[in-house]
C-alpha cells in the first residue's frame, strides 16, 4: 500500500513530465520555413544524403551537420519534413541557422 507522502508527489511528477515533453516538442518539432536538420542513416552519408534532401524539395541546403549523414536544409514548403522522411531521413528536427557543429 502506498503511503500518503508518495501518492501526493505523483501529480507533481506527472506535471513535470508533461511540461518537459511539451517543451521538447515545441523546441524540436519542425516548423515550415525554419531550417531543418534531416538525419539520414550512415549508409547515406555525404552526397547521397545531400541528393536525397534536394530531391525531397529542399529549396536551400545550408550545411552538413556534425556528421556527414546530417543535412541542414530550408524550404517554405509546409510539408518539407514529410518529404524528407519519405526520402529516407530517420529523424527531422528544427535546426538553428548557424552552430559550431555545422561545417
């Protein structure tokens, strides 16, 4: 049987977890017109990742990320993230315009 003190912290833990997930979602969820980081499998590193991102409808390829299988792209198309997934990207996240990890 749970004690009174352990059941009283459950709502606080649930609220904290929800807030963390909500914040991460707002921070990382792709937005139209924003730079996106498309993470492709290592087998598509380099030119194949670049080609896949361009064929997905990226209007601008900004850079490679910290690994050659990460391509930073931008487009005004609202469905770019969906097209990147269809082109083989494992993960698509919002990306800053310029970071130290970009080459």
